[in-house]
């Protein structure tokens, strides 16, 4: 099988010739630039630069030599749209490149602010941090339905859609990788991003009419945009990525009843429309945390692949998940714990942990290997290599 055929087989619950692998196919299956620099040096890959394509999480674009080394099968569509790079220095002094549109200014205390195209400070990386955290929420001060109705929503441009289509066509014709389109379309996390986490959670608890009105506006916006998006790239991509963290380490963010009343029907409307427009494009949901109680609803709403499969969270035991949902859901992740095992284990411990998880998740297809979320800074490259060696051995024996 080629890369694309292998991923399609896994998504359709057929056993591929080997386990499909994703490193950097989307913005939660990647590697931080600091760790990527160490990994390239360890592998002896001297060509190219360190391209920071996700600025908030400081993720590196995974280059072709590294993809080949680990047998990767997936490429992201959106990173190919970045145009123009400037010099950038990572927090440890490593030289890198970053998109010219990403503008920063010092915070006066050793950190930096990220600015939008108006010069507004929208994110902050303190001196002691490796990440940019959002500090601006466009609807944080809205207090009434009238104010909400009066707000304009951004629209996708024809220029952007043409660039997107051109890159999707290029990847489809010039490579045999599976192509992941990044759409987003988050509801709970989208509301939190617009209102601020605390504000939106209080909206849901105490001002439900306002919260649902905002969610309806978001749904209308997503439905309009996804039609344009799929009209542009639906013939070329195999996966469309939806966003939206729903869980915490110890349980879901919302009571299951609230999820099924408020969030799930809107997911079903959006994902159902995607399946109507492009039946051969898999709906991929990224949702961190403990979401076991939501999984039947996610499947009913039209989710085909679930990521990151946070096996360290409450109720997310991989054997249980595979037994109960493996016939309906493709697990895109769950291969290696990135909270404790990958960063702090020995290479031998990483190998055994990874091989055990892969052996649980691979039977019958419905599995694409990825570590649980992005590989973080200071993860030893020896551990990363041991993780991928376990994947190779698992598909051979």
C-alpha cells in the first residue's frame, strides 16, 4: 500500500499492510521545535531549517527526511499555505524560522507578546514559558443577545480558498500521502475562545439562552464556511479535522446531559453536512481529556476518527476503548503517553509501553499510530526513536 491507501484502510476498519503513522499531520500530532532540533541532530539530519509553523504551541514543520525515517503517512494541508519566513530564536537560543506574519514585541520582563494584524496583543509567552497563551477573547465583554446579533463574523476569502485548493491539488498529485485538512469547527472550545473560558462556562450554567444563541451563530458560520472549504478541497483531502477539547484529566468538562443537550446536536448538524457533501472524507475530532461518556454521542454525530486518545485520563483505558468502540471509531493516537512515559521514561520503558498500546489498538484496523498529543520540549530523542522502533516491531510480529 502507499501512504494514502494505508490510512484509508485504517479509517475504514480494514487491516493495512502496516500500521499507519502520523507525526505532524495536524497541530496536536506534532513536535515542538525545541524537541525537533534535538531529534534532527540525533538522526544526523543536517539539511533544512527549523520551521515553526504553529506559533502558539511552537511546533515544527516535520520535513521529508524525518517523515521517511519514521514511516509517516500523513501531511497537513494548512502548513503549506504559510508564505514567507523570517529568522526567529527559540527560548533556548536555537536558531529557527517563523512565518513573517507572526509579529511579537517584548513584554519588558524577558517574555513576549504576540500581536494580531492590528497590533493588538492577543497572546503572551512569559519568560519562564515555552508557549504563547491567549489573552484576548473577541466577545469577552458582550453581555446581551442584542450585542451578539450586532457582531460581524469573519468570512473566508476567495484568495485563501484558491491558495488552499492549489496546495491540496499539489499534495494530491505530487505525493501519495494522506492529506489532513484543518477546519476546526469547535463548539465548546470555540465558545471558550470567543468569550474566555470562565465566561463561557458561566454562560452555559447561568445564561443558557445566550450561550445557545452564540453556539447557533457559530454553527451557521461553520456550515457556510465548510461548504466553501469542501468545494475547494473535498476532491483532494482524505480527512477533515474538527477541534474542540471536551475533557479534563479527571472527567468531562460538562455533565453528560449538558453535552448531549447542547453540544452534540450541533456537532451532528455540522459533521452530518460534511458527510453529505464529501462521503469519502473522514471526520476527525481532536478532543483531549476524559471523554469516555461522550464517545457514543461522538459516534452518533458522525465522528470517524478520535484523537489524541488520552490514555492517562480517567476512563480512557485503551483496551476498554478498543473493545467497546473499536468497530465504529478509528483511534488516531493513544500510542504513547506524553505526560510521563515519553518525557521521563527510559528508552526501554518507552518501547515496552508503546508496543503494549499498539498491540491493543491495531487489530482489525481502525488505528493510526500517534503519541498522545505533541512531543514536548526536552523529550530525549532516544525515547522518540524507541517509540517508533516499537511501532515497527509491532507491525512485523
